[in-house]
């Protein structure tokens, strides 16, 4: 039985478990299935990536403090985050993947990095 490439339908030569004829076809296939399907999704993912970059840039040590003004000046959008964590002590952290922040007093924010 001959197998054909999932991307270009060419005959596959080589190992029995191969799915693609070349790295180029494998990359093209995966790019096609993983692309953002709508502008709405693309825009949200771009905002999440930007927020993540900003938090990572400021929070180099894994735990730090910053101001709301500094986050806003870099283009941070507080409406976009991936999850919320409420601690037993009642503190609420907003996370963008593994980078998080918690509101403090006087427009200050505690930045943290979740250990994975």
C-alpha cells in the first residue's frame, strides 16, 4: 500500500509512519491548520501576545511591581487575559499565560510569573 503526502498528495518514500513527503509540506500543512480562522481571532491573539510581551519585559525577575501608567504607556490592554486566579487569602490575579498581575493600592500592580 502506498501512502500519499497529506499536503500535496505525492507518493511518500521512506518510513512507514511518515505523513509528509518533505519538511516543506509538513510546515505548509501545519501552518494551514493552525492559522487563525477569522480576523476576530487574529486580533485577540495579537492583543494577548502583546500583553504577554509587555509583562515579560517588565517582570524579568519573576516577581516585581509596576504602575498602571507604565503598563498603559507600553500599550497594555487590561481587557485581555487568559485566566483569573483567586487565592485563599482573597487576592485576585489576572494571567496572560504564565505572566500574571494583581491590583495593589495607588495604581500599582504586583507582577508574578507562574512556575510551570
